[in-house]
């Protein structure tokens, strides 16, 4: 599991660029293979520059965000659950749970709370295991969801999963054949839908965190 998560992280544009840059500098300084070093440094800088541009980011992430937003639960009248997939949190003492969640986790929780308010009383499942931490991601998300106004009685936790495949398998046991709404990031929804459908479920997608960056060719640090 550690290797899987590490490889997934290293395949992202920013860490991949840094790895190429470090490898290129190592070739330049320690091996004498100047040509290889120059190629690696050039590829690293070009990759970092390209994926820092808003236009390239939209082209890269746009095809993954094919599901439209779910305006309210009126569009899923039979849904009995709102299932929220997690995406990390920080360890900081003495702050609200909403400040502990990663940007993606917070976007997902906020979207789930917004949908809950269109039909109060539906159950909200927060999903995410501890993964070598003392507190599960689901527990932090549940605290944040309660802080945002959802009653504790309507909050359910799934604390054991390590990845999206685990989440689909474990949530299948919790919801059974019940219709439900699936909340995750827009770019993550396509893969999540496939994994949940593979378990025999047919969730209604409710993507969160749509890319809102401009079609800019200038490097940016965020959306």
C-alpha cells in the first residue's frame, strides 16, 4: 500500500518534474555525463513550466471532469445516502476540523453538506481510513461535517479503507442496494464511478471542486 501511494504521488507532474531535475543535477555534478544531465534538466523544467500554465492544466484535467454538478437531491429523489470520499488531512492541535482537511477533502465535505441541506435527514457517509495515523480521515471529516451543521445522528463513518477501491468495496456492504449520491472531486469522479459500478452499484455522481482556472499561458501556483 505504501509503494502504491508513493508511485501514485510520484506520477503527478510536480513531483515527477522534481525527480527529473534532481536526477539531471546528479548526472551533471557527479557522473560527468553532461548530455544526459542536460536532457533531464531540460525535460524537468519544460514539464514544470507546461503544467504550471492554466491552459495546460485545463486540457490535462478537463476530460476527467465530464460529470455535471448535482444541483440538489431533487435530481436523485430515491437516494438514501450521500457518500463522501476522502482525500487527506493535516495533524494540527487545537483547530476546527474544517481547518485540518486538505483542500480536496474540504471541497467534498462542503458539497455534501450543501446537498444535505436540500433534503435534511438523508444519511451522510464519510469515508477514509487512518493509514498509519492515529485518527481516521473519516473521523476528521465527520467532525467537519458536524461543525458545518449536519446532525451527528445523520453521520456515518467508514474508517477502514486505504484507497478508492477499498472504499467502493466497504461502502457496498454499508448501503447494499440502496440508491446513493457519490461525492468526490470532479477529476476523480470518472475513476470512482468505475470502481463503484464494478461492485454492482449505480451511484448518482455529485462532483466537487471543478477546475475554475483561466485559459492562461502564464505559470500559476494554483487554480
